[in-house]
């Protein structure tokens, strides 16, 4: 197969909505190392859960299947529509909104920010906006949990990673991690996305995500200014494909 210019295959596949949902599923859907912690915190909270940056519902649907009522929030209408389609009779509501400036009618006993969501913000001011929104939506005594990567581990000699793949209606979608570097106070993660049509046409592009450097102490200090008290830290172990995370717990005082 000869590589074709970026976008040939994907532009022919259904719609932009389908493509954004598929890439989210390919690159995020299989990650499960954090789910036991979110289950544990949800059971302890005994109340409504808010999943920030919920995407197509990796966390929200998992918790709902275990009896927890969840609201998912994401900026993308496409993934929110997909979440609604998948939720069916599960106790899941969803809303389109920016986690740096949202207003919901409910308050929550638990608010989750998985997969380094808070490190996608460009500045401390944007984190401040998010933390203030979280504080205003927590019930008295409620808990917020932010997963962050404090540092990249040293590289080790190992087999190259395998791509994350998915086949949909004869189309094959593949996402291969190709680089993770630390520069200018940020972690830069690059993945090679490839799409193969049923006819064998290949298109590819490099997708890049920038995670701002952030440590738990800094996040706790910023949260205190927003009215949230540090309530401990937990650890999500690394997997063969993912680095480990520190989970910063923050509580709204009764």
C-alpha cells in the first residue's frame, strides 16, 4: 500500500462526527488502569458523579453499569451524542460544555478529571477557572479527583509499542505512539494515525497532544485558592502502554 495524502480515506468515511468518535475510541477506549480507583471513590461518595472530559463514556458508562448515577461533560457535541446513544437505559446524563467554564443545574458528591485532563490547559489561569467551576459544583463535603502525570519515566530498552487499532465497516483505524518528549515545561506526545479504506487506500497524519508540566503540590495550592482542601493523593500504576498517574484529591469543606 502506498501512503496517500492526509485525509483521503477519512474524508470518504461517513462524517466528521464518526471520525472524531472513532479516534477517541481507538486512543482512549481501551485504557482501564484507572477504573478501579474511580469505582472505589464512587462507592465512597454515595452520590451523583460528574465525569469531566467524558468523551464517548469510557469512565461514565463503566460506573453507570455498576449502579452509579453519572453526568458526563465534554466540549465535543459529537462524542456527547455517541455517549447518549451508548447509555441507553443506564443512569447517565450528558452535557456539552467547557470544563473551564460550565454551569450545570446539579451539584455532585464526586467530580472526576481522568487522563491528565487538567494538563491540557494552556495556563494556570485556565486551571483556576476549572478549579473554581469544580468547587462551585461540589456538594458540601464532596470530593474532586484530578489525574496528572508529574514526570515522564526514563526510557528503557523494550519492544516498540503496538498500535491501537479498530475496524469499522471494513475501514481500519490505527494509532501508533511514536514519541513522548519533555521540552519547554511540557510533555509532547505524538501519535501516527493511519486509516486504511476497504479498497486498501492508506491515509496518515501525525497527531500531537501537549500536556503542561504540573505537580501535585502546585495543583493543591491552586485548588486551595479556589476553596478546595487537599484530601490526599492516590496512584494509578503504569501499564505496558501508559505511564502511571498521581491522583490529587480535593474536598469541599462541609
